[in-house]
C-alpha cells in the first residue's frame, strides 16, 4: 500500500464533498503516474491549498480509468482541463470545514515537508508520502473528527 498527498483547491474540494468523495481525478500530465502507480487500497490525503489544511483521507477502490465527463473546475492555464485520469474512491476520514487540520501545526513533524520552503511541497498535485507521515496526519484528523463541532 502507498500513501499520497493530493493538492486541491477549496472549490474542487467542495465539489468532491458534494459527491461524497466517490472519485478522484488528475490532469493529463499525471496520466502515466496515476494509472501505473496508484493501486487499489492506496490512501490519499487531500490538502486544500489556500486554507493550508488537510480535509479528507480517501482510499482508492477501483483501477485507473479514463473519463472525459467534467466534474471539477480548472484553475490552471488550460481552463479546459477536466482531470480525466480517474479512480473510484471511498471516504475514510472527512473533516467538516471548521475541523480541518492546519498543516502549519504538523509541518515540523512530517518528513515529506522540508524545514525551509515547505510551501513548495504543495505545488505538485500528487506526491507520495511516507507511511509514518500518513499515520500522523490520520491520527490527528481522527482526534479532530471525534470532537464534534
């Protein structure tokens, strides 16, 4: 099993939430990465840029597939990007907007975030993270989830 960081924006995170986190999609530039690397059972942590927060953990439950149905909004230079490289997913731990885990509180404890210029980690839409870091994020998210808003 592998663990992944998925960088999204508030609008597309809200779209995924409305869909109950049933599918994850990536840009064309990730077509070789996601279809060859993300496997059934892999866990993905959603980081919401601009909020500096982790908001969801999901699990890949289907093989890769290609679909041109538009779901998310594109905020890229190519406004026609439809994130066609997809996997079905299921929610594992979803936080309400007022519960989300601030990455600034954990950054120094996560190996995948460098001590300096840690914001650069979140410029890439998809990145593998160590199991230890995933488990730390998941543990903190479960604590927040247990505290009702």
